[in-house]
C-alpha cells in the first residue's frame, strides 16, 4: 500500500468554495503535476487533478502522478506517489499528518482463499417454481419434489397444492405445469407443515398411485394423514383417498413435526415417518411407547389390491392389543426426509434435532432411536442418566455449531455426480451446507463425519432424475441443479492466517481492504470488532430496494474480534467467482502473533476472561442467510451517517460512492431514519437492536422456525410478534407470548435474549446475554400498553 505523508498546519479540511476552486486554476501553468485536495463530507480527502478529474479506479492513466512535492490549496503540502487508475485512495488524519492510502483493487488481497474444492458441487439455479402456485396469504413453502423422468416432476406446496411440472432442464425453461392434486380444502398448514411430502408409487405409470403426508384440523389439535390417492395419467383426479395411518388428538401445541416422508423398498412395501408433533406426551418418555404413531416409522405392504400391515412387521405379533402393528421403528423427533439406498436397500432417516444435535440414522426393524430420552449420541438434558444401550445411536450426527435442521437426501447411484456416486448426499436447511457421508460397511454402527461439498440454503428436498441429474428444491421456490466442480480448493490446505495472503508484512490486512463500521453492531460477548471489506475493480455492488447490498463475486469481508485489545479471532466471508459464499475462521494465540484455522468450532479459555466461543465455519451461514443478502452488516440502514473509521469521522456511503463501490443512485435509497441504540423512542432503539441481532433469521424466507419478522423496516403491527403465541417453545412460561405488551416476563423474545443455554438467541457465537439488549427490550415492552 502506498502511504503518502503530508505536513498539515490546518487540521480541519473543508470542501473548497468557489474562490478556492478559482485559486486552483492559477496552478495550471505549472510544469509540475498539481493536485486539488478537498473534503468529502467529513471523511477526509479526495484527490483530484487540477482540471477537476477525480482519481478513482476509473480515472485514466494519464493522470498518474510522479513522486514530487507540490503546493495546493494554500499552505497544505503533499508528497504524492504514483496513483494508478486501478487504485483508490483513502485519507486519514493523525496528529499533524494526513496519510493517503492508495489501495489496489485489481486483484484479490487474499489470493489463497479462492478456489474450488476437489469433488465439490456448484448449485446452479434452474428455475424458480414458486410463481407457478396459486397465490396465498398463508406462510407459503415448497416442500417436496419427485422426478418422474422425461423432464417431469411432482412438486408440492405446504398449503396443499400439487403440480406436475415439465421442464427443459438444459435451458432452464418451464414447458408446462398443471394441478395434479388439490388438497387445499383439507390441508391446514403451518410453517413447513401442512402438505409435507408426496411420492409416486414405483408403478405410478401403471396404477396412478401417489402417497401423501399432510396435516388437517385446528391449530391446537392437528391430525396427520398418511394417504394414497389415485391419479389418471392425464391428470383427471379420482377423489378416492385411502388413509393408511393417521395421528390425531394432540391436546395442545403447534403443528410442527406432524409428518415426514415416504419411501419404497424393492419388496413391495411403503414406509412413512411421523414426527413427535412438537408436543412431548406426559411423561415425555411415553413417546417411545407403541400405542401411538408419534415419533415412529411405519411400514405397509402395497403389493396387493389395498395396503395392509405386513405379518413380518416387528410388532405385528405382539399380543398386547394396544400395540400398533404398523410400527416399524420408533424414537424420532422430526424425521422430515428418508430414503432407501437402491443398491443395498438400507433405509436412511434424517431426523431434525432439538437443541444440540442433528442426526442421520440407518433404520432397522424394531429398533428405538432414542428421542426424547436421547438427542443425537447423547442423553437429552432432561434424562442425564439415560441407558444408551437401550437405543441405537445415530450413524452420523453433528452439532448445532454446524447446522440446525438436517434435510436428508439419498445415496447417489448412477448420478451425473460421478465422483460422489456411492455416497449419501444431504443438506442442512438453515446453514445451507451440502454434505456427503460414506454408507456403512457391513456391521458398522457409526459413520465418519460428514464432508462439505457445496452450499444450498433453504433446501427442503432432493431428487434425482432417471437420467442421472441431481436437483435441490428450496422451500422458497428455486429449483437448482447440482454440478461437479473439479480442482483444488486452496483453502483446504491452509493452517494459519499468514498463509492466506490476507495479511501484509506488518500483520495488518493486506492492500485492498477498506475499514467500515456499523450503526448497530452485532453483540458478540462484549468483544470489540474491526471490520474491513474488499470489492474488486469493476465489481458492481447492487443496491436492493430495501437498502441491502448484493456484493459481486470476488468480494471479501474481514472481521477481527478483540477483548481488552487482545486479538481473539479473525473471520473471513467471501464470494467465490462461481457466486458461492464461503467462510473461514482463524483463532489467535495468547501473544497475538499467530492465528490458526478452526473449522469445527472451539472454546478459547483464558485465566482472566470468560470463555470465547468460536463457531464452526459452516455455522456462519445460520445468520448470513440468502434472505438477508448474506453480507448482513453492509446495508444502507447500517452504513449511513458519520462513523469513526481509522480514528477519523467518515460518511461511509458518500465515500463508497466516491470510490465507485456504490452507484451514485444510492442517495435516493438512504432512509431518513437510521438504526440507533442511543437516539429515538424506546421502540426505535429496541427494534434497531432486533434488526441487527435477530432479523437475519427472523424474516420471510430465512428459514427460522419462528415466523416473526424482526426487520426494522417492517411495521410492528405486521411483525407477527405482538401478543402472538410462541411458534417453537414457551420455555415453561405461563401465557407466554412473543411480545406481551407491558409484561417483559411473559415475552419470549426478551427471555430468549436473556439466556445462556440451549434456548438462547442468537443460537450460535455467544455465551453471554447482552445486558444492553435486554435493557432496551425491557424498556420498550414495559412502555407498550397494547398491540397496535
């Protein structure tokens, strides 16, 4: 980085008036290169040539300056180094000097972060299917997809509409779509629940059978149906529902975990999974009993005229009349997706966890998989002394440091993803991580840790066409093709921060990074943060209508965490040239001399400070969601105004426009109201805090289980929070509400913010509640007399 030191007798620089500009014109006759120095709305200086051409990345090379001392604007002296058109210059004032930093924008300052992982996957969006479905005012998601071959797919929505869609997969075009089954008059949806799965019979082309799992009935007592419908191939619907099994009569609770998935083996059997209904029976361990279908996988013989319970089901011969013979296995919480390996006939069930673990099970007849006594490989917190030998531990499990909602897939066989054939492919709906694991060798009860191969946030289902194409369906509508990327990903071999190329010789971030600050920073256990970004030359930052910024490929964000001036951690978030976002985390030693990469998360302990929680790299995307434009902090609500950057006041939006990072048109998108924790009404301050700390997940399309919208721009009366019932857990609080006017003790949003356990919010990256956030929320809720 070129540093230009100048002696400066006047420490406050103001924009030149017309007289000053006319004085500058007198310098044009000089043979030496001349500069005009002017203020930029409090930031400092923008350097211009005497004829008024600003030196920005787009400036022509003819205006490069030689190293010489020249005079400009009175008694201000400048020592100028060459400035290329592919550089930008920023300025900071320190004591009696002004430092002009000219940074290169033509290349990645962290060259070793970029690349592609061997046998990794690129997610290429094919089409967005959401617009094909009928408009609805309900919470709307796409829940399942099944490929029929020849470019045809069944696609379901949670509100009960099933479409048959024909696609031109090569060109990403929708050829036709029509309703195949319409259950909207009987489906009662909530969140991803409602109609959660449809699978065509293996003999669909001959018998027209499809099997469906859907919920109906009131919110307080939903009934989950596992049913068969028969469709004519020309899509004339025969309304002859055959109910194979159903779960009903839940006395209280929401409609979460009402149903799961459907799978077929090679022996003429159909399997279906049921969740626990989110309500644990009393006592909770009674969910493992065999007189009900909650938390079970069931099995039916469909080789005859009508489905029937197979005589060899594990509990079919039980003499206890209360035992339901259709039960095949038990102990599941939310077995949302399951599938058979077509080669080995192994049944894979991915079960969404509660507070700590996500799990994938290899399911065999008659076994218990533990819930609610166990979660993942451990005893659930309410049963610390459980007998693990009574239950099968998951084949593979991962903690909520990595993801929070597993979406099962299938073992790839004869797919176009040739290097991954034979591996089980699955994803995480919240973190967006796509992973693979190896199928179990004979006799194995535990598998290796999953390996990341790609990213697809919000995935609700996978499918593979008979032609071998593998696709993912996002709950928000996009249907994407998975394609292989071959080559070496440089980040995989990096151990320490100094290997990334992100640091200069003096330990600072390398040339090209520019510091920035936020109006309301995210709370992270009372740590201070230094933020910087790099945007490549020519990379257009798109300003969205809501003021969020869409950063181009090649952009890099760096964040350094400090406590009492001690460096704890440095994180990077960057967008690869493929468009995929990646993250890397480095933890510093006590001396602050070396930072080592920490992929899987860790706890950093100190004798003089509380433990510091380092989240897993993949867990970054639990908060950095696509719905929130991934980058999070850089948005007009957070950037506008004057900030201290490198010890100098900075009008950041004006600076970014001057540097060509933002288009000039952003001025029209800047709100008259900005985020603040110090100014405004109690509602303004509290909702500023919620926007910065919570809205990345709690907004439409972000995948958060609670359906509230905590964005600052959303009117309070439209946020689905005031006097609203908790979607997930009432924490045992009588008459709990998300926000209870005048009663902070009944307000779940505040109570979750005030905890430091498995119920805390945000769920990752913190160990201590934020006292300021709790104060602001308490002040606001106490001031509310009623809902607006």
